[in-house]
């Protein structure tokens, strides 16, 4: 076993818990506020059901096969899109960080893409690809890729010059310098980019599933849309809760990895 | 008697930083020859260009004028420990062994040996931020020795250490250098340390950085840090440095 390579950190239950409980607390607050709103009869209960009715609907929904098909479709899309964004974003990021002319040409474009709301790409994507998976994936990748690429670029830019000088003194070749020094040094910023990339991917995907309805394929987006059309409000809100939970779960995993990496290096944990 | 091979030489080397006109002249007209197996210590006021000179030798920077000769593989121990924070003490040393071409199966034993020399055997699996400043310096020293170079440049390697640890490392460095026939350039602010370790002490002056005085130290080894010979030579160096800085006060024999 060699210790010179970077290894993925191990995560304890305690890490996960200390990251999770504030979120659980926040959920409790929201549920409380919701129940009060419901009891106040601000809107009729067929428009705004209470938490109990909604969770009953959620419970029923979880028992159906269609629900799990929907979750599977959506998660598969999120996974494929994020993975594609990860690969493309990382490669583009490294290329832009390494190659000066490319940086001048593409650096600002990436930041521009990051600022552009990815939902604005959908009309074009639908025309180019049709109402299908590719259109959705295209926008998810465009949503997440720039954050990931920018994370790589910022990470590499901020590698302390002392580390690269050390690499030269130790006799690292260009590949070893990147593998052993530059990339590990850039890792915390890279992971921060991944966290941001994920939230953009998830948002883009939900927008995509609402805009690009592929009728024969149930997804969380279509479930939302059908619930709205049928005025099944408890089901609608239940689906929203599922969307929220999946987003938070993945964010929690990334966040925990990120905190662990920073703690291992004695860096400040800023969130 | 034939003289040993030249390992390091500067010919009228100058180094300035910054734009012309407003440049900082770090080194000016430095001539220095260091031969195989020599242990040379460099002393001089803060900012006189010692680190700059080591960087030039290590090829991290180019001289603005003059030429440089380097005959052999160089290891440089930076003034700051510069350990990689994602690796343990062991990992930092292993990385240097890896680049030095030490085979994987020999690395563990070599790491243990080096950590023993710097008295950090128990701390192998700690990360840099879990170590004290002096411990980090010692890991950097071990890493420097791990590089398997013939020429070793050390920039105030023992600055942050207590007297006992420092004395121990003087002995260790001295014996490793003798056993492996290393050529050493060792920068320090401590005049006694310079005399204790050096075959030759080079005193550098400031503004611009240059060589102002050299003293060979023919004292027999092992030498004791608190011996009178070392004390009187160190005092002489201190006086020279003060004179050079124009701050020598009062009459002194
Ligand atoms: N990269 C740099 N850019 C600009 N100026 C520099 C740079 N490196 C060193 N200098 C200048 O060169 C001079 C010599 O610096 P150097 O670090 O070599 O001093 P030193 O003798 O090692 O001092 P110390 O004993 O405090 O470590 C200083 O005036 C410093 O400001
Ligand atoms: Mg210095």
C-alpha cells in the first residue's frame, strides 16, 4: 500500500448526522408552519391540504410501482447527466487551466454559461433534439458542467506556488506533478464545484421533466404535471417532497465529503 | 594534493527582482565555489539573498547576470516546511522516495529509518496540521534526505527547534553527510551553528547581497556547540556582520 496517492476519505455516521440534523430541524419548522397555515384555512383544503393528508398521499404513492419507475427514471437521468457533466466539465476545466489561449477564448464563456439560467436552453434543445432524453440531458449537462469546470479552474489557479516549486525540487515530471500535487491541491475547490454543479443539474432536470414530457416514461416531473392536471394536490405536494429529499440527500453526501476533505487538511470548515 | 571536483560554482552572479528602474537587487557579483564533500554554511542578515541563492542553485530561478555551474543532483529544503497537507508525514517522505526511484518495497523501511533520524517515529501517520512547527520542519528535513541527492541545500532547517533536538540533528546531519559524502550548503542565522557544522562559513552582506567574508573551520569533529573554539569564532563572525551593517557600537578588541 502506498500513502502517496490521494485516497477518498471515509465518512462516519457521526459526520453524516452532524450534517443532517439541522436539516431535519428545518423540516420540522416548515411542517409546523404549514400545519398552522392549513388550520387557518387561508385556502380551501382541496387547494392546500394539510401535512397529514399529504403524507398519507405520499405513503400511498410510495406503495405504487409507477412511483418507483418515476424515481428510477429521474435518478437515472440525474446520474447520467451529472456524470457526463463531471467528465466534460473536468476535462474542459483542466484544458482551460492548462492552455493559455484556450483560457482567453473560453474562460469567460464558461462563466457566462454558469450565469445563464439553463431552463432558457430548453426551447432550443427541443428544436434540436426533439422531445426526448437527449434534450433533457443536454440541458442538465449545460447546467452543471460550467460550475464543475469553474471549480477545476479555480482549484488549479489557487494551488500555492510553493507546492509546484516543491514538485520541481523533488523531481516530479509534468504528469506526476499534476497527479500527485496540482490535482490533490485543487481537490477542495473542485468538490465545492461539484456540489454547486449538482444543484444546477437537479434544477435543470426538474425544469426539463416539466417541459419535455415524454408521455410513456413516468418521471417525477411527469408525476408533478399529472397531479396538477388532475388537481390531486396532496400527490403533487408529496412529489415535491420527494424531489426535495433526493436533492438534499445528494447534497448531504457531497457536503459531507467536502467537509471531511477540508478537515483532514486542517482547513476552515465554512458551512 | 588534488582538489575535489567542483559541485557548485557561481561566476559573478547577480539577481534582481521587479521591473528595471525599481528593481530589488537581491544578489550582486557573487563568486562562490563549492567542492565535493564540502559542508558550507552561509550566514547573513535577513533579506541579504541567501534563499535567493539557494533557489538559483536549485534551478527554481535564473540569474539576471553571470553564470552558474551545478554538477549533480540537488535536494533543497525550503525555509518554510512546505509539506503537502493531504499527505501524512509518511506520505510526504514517501513521495520524495518515489520520485527518487526507490522501489515500493524498500520505501517503508526507508521512511521508518528517516523518521527515526528526525525522532518522529511515532508521528508517521499524522498530517501536517497536526504537527508542531518544529515537527513539520523535521519532516521536511527527512524528506530532503529522502531525495538521494549528492548536493543538499538547506535553508534554516533547524530554526524552529529546541536546543536538544537541534544538537541531536547536528550530529545526525553530520554523520549522514560524512557517510554518504554529501556536499552541503546550509543557511542559518545562528553563528555557533554555522561554525559547529561548517567546513567553511560564508558571510553575506546586504544591499546588495554579496559575499563579504569567508572563514574555514579546521576544528576537529565531533564538535560541541558550547566549546570555546566555536564561541570565539562565532563572536568574530557576529562582529564582522555588525561591522558590515555599520551598527558596530563601542570599542571592541
Ligand atoms: N520573488 C521575489 N520577488 C521580489 N523580490 C524578492 C523575491 N524573492 C526575494 N526577493 C527580495 O530579495 C531579497 C533577498 O531575499 P531572500 O529571501 O533571498 O533573503 P534571505 O537572505 O533568505 O532572508 P531571510 O534570512 O530573512 O530568509 C529581499 O530583499 C527580498 O525582498
Ligand atoms: Mg531566506
